[in-house]
C-alpha cells in the first residue's frame, strides 16, 4: 500500500474536521431564534450536533481501510477477534459513502445551475451564515469537504485491490 493512499485515508478526517468544528462552535447560536428560523434546518441544535459527531465518526472509520483492523478484527472484540473482516463489511459502507459524496456534488452543482430548490427565507430570521462579513469562514470550513469524495474513492479502490489480490486465504484465529 502506498504512502499516498495512507495519506488520503488520514486526510479524510482532516477534511471533515473544519466543518464539524464550525457547526459545533455555532451550536449555541440558534435556540432563541424564531420557530420559523429553526425549521430552516441548519440552525437546529440536535441536527447540527449529531451531524458533526456522525460525520467525524464516519471519517475516522475510513482509516480502517488502511490499518490492520480493517483486515482482521482486533483481539478485544468478543467472538470476532482475530478473524478476517469480510470485504463487504468495509466496502459496502465505503462505496455508499463515495456515492453519497458524489451525489451531493451533483446535487449542489445542479441546484446552483438550475435553482431546483430555493428555500423560503423568513425576513425575521438572520441571514444564512454564508452571507455577511464573516461568510468566508463558512466557505473555508466547508471547502475541504469537496476532497472527501475523491479521497474516499481512492482509498476504497486501494482497499478493494489489496484485499482482492490476497484472495480468500483464511486468517488464523488466535482465540
């Protein structure tokens, strides 16, 4: 496995971290806003907090595609420790992640071009975080997410090639 693939796997959490940190930093910003503003979605604290935690967790799981625990379950896992991880257990979620990332790119691009979805903005609500004098901070926090899809595709393909070349050789169970 090349060092570039390893760097790509470790780069995914680093790409997700700025947006997750920005969302968590703004968690306390929304509770006193009007109910119409909370329905816009990006202000809802539970959604924002959950999105940040789940996205970082999934990003960290991609490291398993280049680490030994992506090939063989660690010894501390009951009943599975020392056994080979089925390729589908890692590849199916990774492929879903690649598809989701590129689907979001397509949706974002098409929506910008054709204005498919334009939310109604209540004038009593504050402007979206991308507007105003600090809008560049939001763009800077979310821009690295554009790298996640290609990086995940490279790491997923590398994992598949590495595991497929090994074949289905049994791994000794050290239980």
